[in-house]
C-alpha cells in the first residue's frame, strides 16, 4: 500500500485516498487478486488519481469491473478506458462526475456497438447536453427503434405528425446517437423551436418519440 501511496503523492492523494482505492478494488472488481501487488498498485494509483478529479473509488472500480467482465478487457485496459470516459467531458463541457453518470445510463447499450461504442457514447453524452435530456432518456427513445414492430409504429407517428419521410429500416440500422440526431433535426426542420408549439402539438410529438413526459421532449 505504501508503494501505491508514494506513486500517488504527486496528485495530492492522502493515505486515506489510497486505502479507499484498494478497498474499492477488493469489493467491486471480481477479478481482483490480492497477491498481484504490482497490478493492484497500478490500478489503485489510477483510481486514486480519478478520485482527485471527482470520480469516487466505488464508481471507478465498478466501471473497471464492467469492462473486464462484460467486454473481456484486461484490468489495465479497463482502467485506461475508465480514465478515457471520465476525461471525455473536457471536449463537450461536462464534468467527470456527469460523464460517469452518463456512462452508467448507457452501459447496457455499450456492448452492442463494438468498435464504435466509445464514439456512440460520446455523441449520446453530447446530445444529452444539447437537448437538455438525460442520457437515460435518450437511450429510452432510441430503444423504441430496436425492433421492426416498434420502429414502424414510431416512424409512422413521426412521419404523420412532422410530415417527414423517415425510413423504418434506416432507423433500425442506425446507432443510438444517429437515431436521436435524425429525430432532433427532423423536428427542428418541420416545426422550428419545440418551445413555440402549443401543448397538444408538444404532446403528440413527445408520444411519437416515445417520451412519456412532454416536459422532457
């Protein structure tokens, strides 16, 4: 533990911070091996550094465990990806805390997109900031276009209300972020500012998008 502490001093970490990092590893990472001191030291140093920028040890170790178990990444790579996600917000104006919250909402979709997953997640997080909706709500909207039956229903509603010509098959084959962006652009092109519509128009469009609360549309 003291070796880990020495390597974390430059970040301003305390001994308590390092202890929390090691505790998080032991409790939340299923592949944790207490005998692998070098790996544990490296991981704990990364977790401690993340804690200094606003990501607590519980959150970061759960993300590391997710990448390791769900995607088969090594623990070292899992830690690197966790750092990448936390710092991703710097380019879109979001905090590390919010980025980790966004990822938690998107994690169940992450495994679907393979090599484009990181890009799709970043785009979804940016769209959440642009639209004022949480990533979890955007995911819920996108999921409406996962199956042919549901996609056909929502596409028909959107085309009817907006006068657009959206394609069911194209929407099914799009990544989450592309679906949301297409809908967003079509709404803006057809009706202008959503805030300028009356409550019934807002309700119809929200329902067509798969949003239950019109205040969230």
